[in-house]
C-alpha cells in the first residue's frame, strides 16, 4: 500500500564513497583507467561538459550533463572539461580538470559550484584549473601526443572542421582567433573520435549501474501502474502524460528520459506520436511509451492498456499475440544463446507473423515488417535512451548489456486485414539485462499480463492512482 513516506525512499542521497548516487568514486576512476588502457601509446583524451541550452532568448532549459563527460567524471557542472594523458605509471593516466570554480557573485544567482581545490580529493583530478585556461593548456600539451581523442558529434565530420569544438573553444576563450590557432595545433592526422571508444565501455553495465537502472525502471513501472489506475474516459492524453511525470518526479527521478508517447485509439499507429492532445475514449486502448531518467540512467517502458479497464475481444487477441512474441524474444537475450539483435529481430518478425495468422490474418513471410511492424525490435539503453550510435546490431549479445525488447503491431484500416483489428496499435516494451544463461527483466514491475493490466486499470492491485 502506498503511503506518503514511500516516496522518500528514492530521494537523491549520496552514500559514503559514492560520487553520484549509487556509483562509487572508484568506479569512475576505473572507467577512466580502462579507457586509457585501450588507447595506444602517446594518446590524450579531451572530454567536454555539456552546454546550457536555451528555449528562447535567455530562458534556459534545465541543465543535463553531456553523457560521456558524466560517465568519465560524475561531474555535474556545465563549462567544464577534462584532459586525460596516457602515462606509463601504475595509474596509467593523468587527469587535468577544468571548471568555473568559486565565484560568490555568480553563485548567488546560479547556485554553488565546486571549489577547484576540492576537484582532486572528490573527483580524482591530478590537476585542477579554471576553465579559462583550457584552450591554452590544450594547445601547450597537444604537440606531445600522436593521438588526440576528442568529442566530435558526428563521425562523418572526423576529417572536417569540428565545428562543435571550435564553438566551444571560441566560447571559452572569448575570441575566435585564439580558438583557430588551437584547432590548427590539433592536426587532422592526430584527431580521433572519442565517443566510439567510450561506447565500448558503456555497453557493458557494471553491477552498480545495473542497480541504478533497476531503480529507474522500478520508478517508471510504478508510474505506469498508477497512470493505468488514473486513466478514465474523457481525460486528455496530456493529462495522462502529466500524471506519469508527476509520479516519476515524486519518486526522485530528475527528468523524463524522452518525451512520453501517450497515444489513444488510432493515434497509436503513429510510432513517435507525442502531440498527446486528444481525449481518451471509452473502448479505446492507450499506448503509453514513457520512462524517467534516475540518477543518470534512462528507463524505457511501453504498455498498451484499455481506457475503460477491460480489453475488448479483438484488442485482447491482438495484445496476446504481441505479448507472446515479446516474451519469446526476451527469453533469447542471453550470452549463451549467441544471438545478435539482428537475429532476434528477424525472429520477432516471424513470431508475429505466426501469431497473427492464428487470429485471422493471412500473411506471407516478410509481409509483417513492411506495414504492420515497421520499426526495429530493440536498442541498447543506459545513460542515453538509445546507446546505438556505435553499437553493431550484428554482434552477439554479451552478459551485462541492457537492451529493450519492443515488438509492436499497428493495423491500418485496409481491406488486407481483418476489419475488427483496424486502427488498433499495440506495442509492449521491457528492458532486459542480458545474463550468461538467463535474462533479467528490469521493468518487471510494470503490469503486462492481461489480468494484471486489467487489475491495475480497475484498481484491484490496491495501488492508489496518486
Ligand atoms: Mn525504446
């Protein structure tokens, strides 16, 4: 039974030796050491903090740290950077950290900042300097290195001008001439992309990361359950989204991991429907794809439930078909199976075809994925919702990866398909931690079996909507 105190369990607390909630300072240290170990001799790494983004004029969005920078440092301030230099000592590298430092006048407006003198003891920096020194320091040491790994947003720009970095340096040095000469010193032939190197580490989640991801998924699962209970005919899709966000925020989540999809009735046929501006009606389904970010990690869950609390016979048949395929695909997510996401995706197409043909469709091989199931089954998830950019879907799954499994069926009003299924869209999505021999479903607490979803909608699970 929920009570007012249950929410307090998940407030943001940092325990002894943790740098960010759930992650020890030594884990951040280990990440940097492993990164530098996998790079060749005479390598240095430059990683930049995120920049404040603006909605309009001076109206800023809530700040979120750049994912790779956060993975390496746990440092939450904008206007910061690190340089890692590979060394031959036992630590294996040297970290110089740059940040704004203390400024009483600015802190009065913007909040407390880390003291440069504390960056060593707290964040493990070997040297800490004001951010204004970053461009000149980078220039002064870069000639000693043969490989300079930089955050460059797109791989295609590797040999072009790294505009992002140029903008960043210009912004920090206060004049463009300075930044131009720094870029010239970082010769094209030396520049390497940093993100793919960090992606190799991020794809495998440590036990601490697994625990934070489980907590994030639990918050989202609970919000799904309570939003099912909250839903009734006549509410707007945006009210359901607001309710979901409210429950997540109350439970300690810092933000949504993405814009929630709350698609009622035929809106579910739009895969990334986010306008959320229709009223939900008696007899329709709601497809809700929503997840929070909690202590640095995303969650991603989709459920499709009846507005009035009971699936109609065609809704039930189609839901059961997708559910059966989804569960079969999740069971394949083990290292010992030796399958890739591409393999499991292909299986999902065939499983869905067989399921649909049992309930009155007549589909030949290959027909499902063109119209009824136009998206991919899965993506890796972690600090970012989609950790896919440098992930090869043809690689075998390995213990410690976390992937989504999210088959869906979206039936257009076409005479090719049984009439009673027209305009029904169903997607069911869970997060799966790949194990050696067994998968672990991180989002297990979001109701999914038909009886459980109906019970959650009707309130018979004993959960209050708030
Ligand atoms: Mn997803």
